[in-house]
């Protein structure tokens, strides 16, 4: 595996050189933000694939698949439906031809909708960037057989993503996505049969994994499993239909017609890659189920010790008891118990104080299950080794591509929706480009701190949880108002603003305030067992509809930019 690290570093250096060259071509705000509106159909397709396929798929989606099995397909399915809806709006979005979703929000709802929408977007996208860095840490840790820790790896990933984005903007993002997209598609297709073979064949999953992995709704995901599955579906659906990175790519297309054709091809690539990643994760989990359970049990023991409810000297005993409970619930099969108990015993043996227990390591983190599949193949030599290295390369590509996409997008909001709109409307192009590069660095550092501080505090980090918060925040604060701006003539300024503000407040309340201030109400990780996307979306959409119907309809002049000259209030 050692030489794989050199391959990764060589790839990153080539990308750095490419971005240095591309940076010399940046002359204007339009070049930096939307690549001069010159992206070809091929580049559009692959950059759209890379916009969506990131560590949310390779890390969070894979983690969900390792824990829940086939029901994890509810998570990406929301995006598939969302892309189908967006297909009918792509040409209209490109025809509007601006820079951010804030441009649409202001046309329909006024400048404060633009401002509050930008704030919600910055929070959501910075969170997404933060877990790309974490994913980069996992990749480098696997690639070096642990020589580079996850913590150091996430620092290296952050440095490269910030560097690449600050150099070339959308020109670098889109043209970096082209080779990255090819690597991702090829790696997933080639890796699948090898992963199934190494797991023991197609039937191995039913022999090694618990029955819940084959249920429509995984039984251990919250108090209401069906609601949880629907919550993931709805969160990805709402995010996809309003995601600014996608709109920014539409604005970068050469024409409205090409933007629409690119979406048609995009949906095929997205369904293919996300389904393949789920299957790879499930069969990698098949080969490593005792290690996955050991990781979860060790994490629970460490949490109990840190909370003071378990004496450090009792950690090994408690771990053994939890393993027996897992066997009684049929989440571990009898033939897997010896391997599970051995890992837990080795992890906690001789650890008599809280600091020692906190440093115990057991099993495999479910978030790295696809990387583990790549490692298994790379360790076999020959053709499997090459396939494993290609899969690790794909994981590296998604971190770079997605990190760049979601770091560029919120800095565009800062410049376009805040600085240029409220601070210096007359700023010249050179100043705008230079200042946006500064904000790329600032926001990149903020994203890194979001993952670094929990690391220092030894908090348990779940990429799946990070992604769900980001999806919820964006999906309820931006998407309802944005889609209404494009499709519902009766939506009013007051209704759109009410939707944005109420959605953002509810997401913060349910995802951050209540879990930290009132942890006792959490059931399965959700307040009162209900995924936050439901009440937050209900409040956001309800505010949009009720306030819009209670206020005077928009005038024809207000509707004209998006609906044409014949537009009239409804």
C-alpha cells in the first residue's frame, strides 16, 4: 500500500499544477464563478456527477449501508427523484443566467431573502466541506496502513482542497471534475465483482449479516424506522432540487439546451454510482461484520466511561456484556462471537483509567467500509490490487471534487449576495476575484475547525450525522422558496422570506439546540424519535403557502424575469 500514497500525492501535484495554469486564465468574476459560461456537454455531465457524488456517497452513504443494508437505498433515492424534477427546470435556470440561487431569491422575494438565504447556504455548505476533509483523513489513513492518522489526514485533505479552489475557481472545479468523474464511474463498475468475490460470493451476505439488513426499513434506525428512511429520502430530495452547486453548473453551460441534456445523462450516472457504492459497502460489511460491531460496542463503552456512568476498570467487562446482548438480539451470529469478543478484549485489556479507555481502538469504522473494500483488494496482489488502488483513487477524487464544489459555492454567495449587494456594489472585477480567493481560505479554515475541534475533544464523529444536518438545513431553508420562485406565481415576497427564516430556525433548533440542551428527549438520535426534516419542512412549506396566500400577489413586473412578459399574478 505504500506506493499508493505516492500515486495519490502525484495525482494531487498534477492537479495543483493544472490549477496553477488555469488560474492564469481567470480575468473576471464570470470566469471565477461560472467558468465564463463555456462548459461543454461532456464536462457538464461529469461535473454534475461530481457535484453530487462525494463523501456523502462514499462515506456517509456507505456507513448507512454497512449499518442498515439494502434499506440504505432510501438515502440516494431522494436524489434520483430530485434530478428527474430538475430536468424540467434546467433550461429555465440556465436561461436566467446569473451566479447564485440568491439572484433568483432576490428577484422574487427581495434583498433580505437573498441575505438570509445566503447565510443558511453558507452554514450548510461549510458543514458539507468539513466532512469532505474527514473523508480525506480516512483515505490517507487507509492508504498508509495507519502511518498517517485520520486526524493528520484530514489536515492534508483540507490544505489541498483549499489550495485548488482558491487558485482556479469554477474553471478549476469543472475541469478537475472531468477526470475525477471518469475515475469514479470506472472504479465503481470494476470494483463490484471483486468485492462480492472476496466476501464469499453473492449468498455470503445472507449468511453473515443480520436479518434487518434485508428489510425495507432497517429496524435499528430510530424509534420509527419507516419515518427515518423517509427522512433520509426527503432530506436528499430537498437538497438536490435546490442545491446551488448544481445551479451554478447550469449557469456555466454554453446554452439552456445543453444544460437540460446534461441533466438527462446525469441522472443515469448518479443512479449507477450510488447503487454500486451501496452494494460494495454491503458486501464489504459482509466480510467484516464482527469488526464493525466491535467498533460500535467500543464506542458505546468509551461514551459511558467519558460520561462517568461506567468505571474505567469495568470497560472490558461491559464490552463483553454488550457483545452478548448483540448475540441475543441476533445482530451477531454465533460463529462471529469469538472474533468479536477477541477484538474487544484486546482493545480494553489493561486499560484502568479514563484516558486509556478513550484511546482504545477496536474494529472498523463503518464510515470507512468502502475504503476497507479497496484495502482488501489491494492486499491480494495482481489485478485485485490494481482495482483496489483504483477504488481508493476514486474515493480521493470525490473528496477533492466535492470539497472544491462546496467550498467555491458559499464563497460565491459571500461575494455576490453579501459583499457586492450590501457592501460595495461598484467593486471592480479584479477586486472581486482576489477577495473571493481570500474568502475561500477563510471558509475552508472554518470548515476544518468544524471537524478539528470535535477531534480534539475526542467527540464521536459521524459523517452521516454531519451530512444529515447539512441536507436538512439547506433542504428546508432554501429549496421550498427556491422551487416556488421558479414554478408558483402566487408565491409572494413575504411568503418566501418567511419560509427561508422559519426553515433555518427550525433546522438549527431540532438539529443543534435540542440535542445539546435536552439530550433526554432523543430517541434513536432524533428529538422524540421524529426525524427533524419532517417538522422543519412542514414549518417552512407551511409558512410559504400561508403567508403567500395572506398577502397581495406579486405583480406582472415582479414575475417577468422568471416567467416572461405574459406573466401575471395568480
